[in-house]
């Protein structure tokens, strides 16, 4: 007598989606068939042969925990760095508040950028005449290229990255990265009256995709300090 073959009709085959849907809707399945957790073997994600389904799940959980721990460590590091930068901006704010003379202001800003923020070179240029014409002899009112003034006046946020062609001759040639921060009369009247230029020998210091929050705050502080004399 010929043995009957067990032939599965392809149309009766269960799809992976159906299996997944069944297991999701029957969470008690593995409780009722606990032995499957040790009987089913899968390739190890770390290339060390086959492991049981239970072991595979443990490894997956460990990997997730490791990724989460790394993300938390990065967030803590970012938070600590932000605290340091925030304290530096606070110290700079105090120096500006304590200053009572325009004559000391440019030097104060230059020294603060170097000593507090470790910026190689900083430069302020203002193209609006001061309210006291006797101040017009200060170096910050040195005439500069009108095209550069137009470019800086059009900035909606600090520019970071390589030195633009229009800024050639304004900063040291050995510097590798730059930030150009527009100075505005106040937060409501967005007229730009000057620019704070920062340069660093570190090519990674001022990058095009860097965060701008603290540069904006520094710009606001310097803007307010000079605006009193414009």
C-alpha cells in the first residue's frame, strides 16, 4: 500500500505577518509553550553560532540597554558642557554690567572673548555713527567694505564656518573657523548696526551646523552694550 504524502498547498501556507499578528494577539502563547523558548535556535547577532530564542531576547535587551546608557551618558555630557558655557556667558554679562566707560568696552570684549571663551581673535566693527561724535575716532568705527556691511546686515542669525570672501582682510590669515554675529539696536527693532567677529585656530570651533543659542546671547549682550552709545 502506497504511503500517503503530506503535501502542503502553497495557498494554505501561513505568512510571517500572520504569525506575528497571532503572537501579538495571543501573548499567553509562550506561557503555554514555554519549552519552545529553549527548543528554537536562531543565529547569534554577534556571529557566535546559534542560540536559543530566550538567549537571543536577552542579548537584544542588553543591546538596547547599552544603547540607552550611551545616550544618557551623552545627554549628561552635553548638559555639563552647557552648564560650563552658561557660566561663562554669565561671567561675561557681569563684566559688561560693571563697565561704565565706552573707552574700556572694546578692550573688555576682546579680552573676555580670549580669556573666558578661548577665542583666538575677536573684532567689533560698527558702521553707524555714535551719538557722541568724539567717540567716532575709536577703531570699532573704522570704515569697512559696504558689501560686507550689507552681507552682515542681512544675517538673521550668527554665521559660522569658513571666512566669507567679503571678510578678507578683517581677521588674521591663520585662523581656521569664524563666527560673525550681527549687532542689533534691540530685539524689537532689528536694524543691524555692526558685527562681532570671532576667529579660532581650531577648524572645528565654529562649524556651520553648530548650535547658535550661546552665540545669540553673546550677540545680544554686546549689542546692548554698544547700543547705549549709538
